[in-house]
C-alpha cells in the first residue's frame, strides 16, 4: 500500500522554536514540533495561528479547561494585590484553601507545595516521621512501599520510588520503592503481592503509596475491590495508606477523588496538577492530625507554594469542580468517547483502559509504521493534541468542560488517524531521537 500524500512540513516559525529548544534547552518531555502560544477551554493555537483540539489537557493539568473564566478572574484579582510569597507571615488565602479542602474531603490538615513531585516527596517524609515516632520502627529501617510501574515524579527521591530508573542517577534514596525489604515485588492491582509483602516486612513498612489509578503507565485501573482490600491490609498491619491523586483526582477520572469510587479513606492524599485549574503551580498533601501534627516548623514548605494567586485559583477551581458537576460530566463524556471509538472497530487497537475522561487506547504496535509516537505526531499535524504512553498506548484526556461537539470532532480525527497511519509517510518527530526534527 502506498503512502497517503499529505504535507507534514514544519513552518518557519515553529522551526525557530524547535531550534531554540535544540540549542538551549536540556531535558524536558520530548516535545513534538508544535509551538503553542494560546489556549482557551478545549482549544489551543500555535505560533502560526493553527487551531487544535486539546485531547491532552496538557496532561491533565487543566481539568476545568484552559483559561476558565471563573478561575482566571480569581487569579487576576489576586495578582492585583501584588505578589506575596509563602514567607514567615500568615497568608489568608492559604488558610481559606486549607479549610475548603477540609470541608470537601474531611481531612484535618493540608500542606501546600508547588509540584506533584514535591508533594509526593512530602508524603514520604511525613510517613517516615510517623513510622519512627508513632509506629516505633527502628532507626534506618523505615520503608515506604509503592507499586510497580508507578509514577510519582522525576526528582531524585520520587524517581527512587519507581520500579524502572536509570542507574546513572544512583545511588537512590534507600528503603523506598515497589520491592519490600525482603525482596517481594508488589505489582499494582495484586492484593496477594501486597499481602505477602506486609506479612513478611510489615513491621518495618511505614506506608504503602499508590496512584489509585496509574496515569503515566497508561491509565491502568485496579480490579474492583482492590482499594478496599488495600485499606484493610494496611490497617491490619498498622501501615499508612497513601493515595497519589495528582493525575486521576479532582474529577479527571469520574469522581472528585478516584479512591472515593470504592468508599475508602486513605491516611494521606497527594494532590497536584489540576488543583489550581492550571493557573498556577500548586500541589499539596491532605492528612489527619495523627500524621500531620508530627510536622515541625520548617520541615516541609516552599517559597512559592500557596501564594495568594495560586490559592485563589485553587479555591475557584474547586468551586467549578463542584458547581459544574465535572465528575459526572467526565463519566458521561467518557462513555461517549469510548463507545464511539469501540464502534469504529479500529485496526491495530486491542483495547481501552481508563475511567471518566482519562483514557488510553491500547495498540498492537507494528514498527516502524504503527507506533504511538507516529499516531501522536499525525494527530498533531491534523489538529488534535494527544500523547504517547509507553510502547503501546496513546493517552486521551480532554478538559472536562469540552463540548460534546468538540469531543466528537476530535474523536473522528483520532479514528481517521489510526486508520491511515500504516499508509502515512515520514512524520515530524516520529522518533524520539530524530535529529531532523529536534525529536
């Protein structure tokens, strides 16, 4: 079959941005050659004025849509009062946000940070202090257990929690990760793995921290009843249960917090990304006094955490979540999205994974033509923003405020791209290491 004739040239304006990245930027998340300058709700525009449908929500940062008027207005109003950082004085907005989170989710305390990685790191610190002071774990023996294929950030401490990492960053933080002290690997969704680990090593494990739905791994949902069983095992072995809701929480996966689907109550909850509606870098940890009151002054914090701008945006974003019934909307639109994709009977597709409006399409890759990165690249050229997850998944997570018409239009373009991909010629940045396109 011949290639479909379609122009995939990168514009001069975009190439200038790509060249700046190639010449002066290090690290990051392997961007495609799409240079965005403006966003509004579920739409984005690049340096050439080309319009895109956002099926990525900039990786679930803006559950409430880009530049939501209520959230934007709250942030702008706070900006008018001048920039205030989180220094040794009271910030009324911080206390107001903490109280709002308490009223919504019932936890005694909240501590704010700026990034998801910082918040996950803070949860580990709190759990370790609880392990030593309350559980009386011997010095240097306290272990924080996670699940295989987890993602909690890219700092040295949060990378240490993951099961896969580059040895070039070692040595890693000890006594953390998905392998228990005696060597038992705990796979996500396997209650037997957790049971075995806690029976052998429970006396030295302070906490079990998981994403209740794994995001970076490809929107992996656990078996029904898993979170309930985890909660029970943790209580049995006096182990803290921590849910990292940074990606799947705040309406994204069809409930205000994903763990609420099973009626469990973790000891701590990690929040981030969507907390401020994408208007400001803000994250944090929720917990009760039995853990949070162990914190002394100066042990956890960040200069730019919980500024008036970030807190005002977060308060407004939480109002939008509740008033707009966005969790219900995520379930309704998510069902429409997946039913439409399933009805298309697409080639190369073996299934779907996710909940709410937080989904991945699972492929049977056929390199070099059929790969997630090529599909993402083709969709970007055709005006839809998605992302790849590993070697066999494409992530779809539109803003929860997207209209049904925009969702249908974007879904139809996804269907066309999957059907066409095997016949499409070379694409910009179709390989992670394509020097021609700054990939």
